[in-house]
C-alpha cells in the first residue's frame, strides 16, 4: 500500500462521461442517466483499502442523509483485479450488499474513467453541481485510520460542500486532498 494524495482536478471541470457496469444490478449505466440536477458525488473506492474501510460507514450515512435532497452518489472501482481479485465485480457486489450501499458501485475495468477523472487514490471524492461542473474534490474529512490519536469520521468536508451546493452558497477554495491507497494500475 502506497499512501497517495488526490491529484485535485481543477474546479470547474466538466464531469467526464462514462458507461460502466453496475456490479449490484448487472446493468450498464451511464453518467448521463446517473447525474443529478442538484449535485452528484463521484467516489473512487475499492473493497480492500484500509482508508475506504475506515470511512465506508460515513459514506453510507451521507448517502442516506443527502439522497432524499436529490443528491446522487456513484461509487467506482478501477483497480487491476488480476493483481487484486478481492476488488473484482463479484466481490464488489458482496461488499455493496454487506455495507448497505444505496447507490451504484461501478466497475471500471479499462481504468479509462479513473484516468479521465485524474483519480489517484481510494477513496477519492468529487462533487459536481447540477450543471456537471466540479465544485469540490478532495477528502471526506480529516480522519485517518491507524493513527495514534484518531479523529472521528464525520464527513465534515464533504458534507459542508454538499450543503453549500444545495443552498447555492460558495464552497471554500481551501480544499484538502484525499489520502489513501494508490489506485492499482494495470501494467
């Protein structure tokens, strides 16, 4: 595991389009169908990363809190499953079920979507507004696993950005990168 920070895609970037298989439903889903006219959270995660495992409960709580307000959540795994079979589609479906995902968990086999979003780590978070323009990218909050004095997982940074978008407020220009395991790129 190599600790990696987000690349911090430029604010204002238009969300790259994609069509990927949803490991939960087995259907091919497109960004056109998935994005909300209010706000959409796109997150690059995987099953085995300790940083994802540390925050998965808060991700699910945030989805429960914000989906009724019209926010869509989309999880994508782009890891090389030949080297990391625990991140393959069948395991993704089980992971989603065991953790109560109420949003699609898409498999980016070609890794083209991760590259289009300039994703670097798991978890890596992006929030797009109703016009599919990037308004936030970076960390969920300041909590990290396996530190001597851990901070609680609150989702403060992501929650604050979502609340600002929903109330037509400015989001702070100070946005901190996410940190986690590097995406497992194919050779």
